[in-house]
C-alpha cells in the first residue's frame, strides 16, 4: 500500500493505512480485524479511528499492522499437564 501525504499548517503527515481497509492491533491477542473509518490529527500525530463490530477506538500508527500476527498465540494442549 502506498502511503498518503497531507500538509496542514506547515506540517506534513503520512498516512500508512487507507480508509476502508482492514487492519489489526499489534497488542490484540485475538487479532480481531478492524476497519479504518477516519483519521484524526492531534498534537501526538495521526490517530486512526478503527471499528470492530460496534466498538470504535482510536490508535496511533505504531499500534496498527496490516496483517494478523498469530505467532503470539499460545496453544495449550488439554492432554498435557501444565
């Protein structure tokens, strides 16, 4: 995906996730898909409004990835003693 650039009040912002694309939170153990529905520019930088089901949350670029990362999952075998 190509990033988009916005210049506002002499500052340049680069958007790494397009609107209406599916992304995943790096810290989400369930790796639920979320849709990018809006951008918000704050003093800290760009925040993405993400929607999963009926819940909307805001996240910084560093918290978002384009693909699910299932390598963080721990698979437990019920037959094995802990």
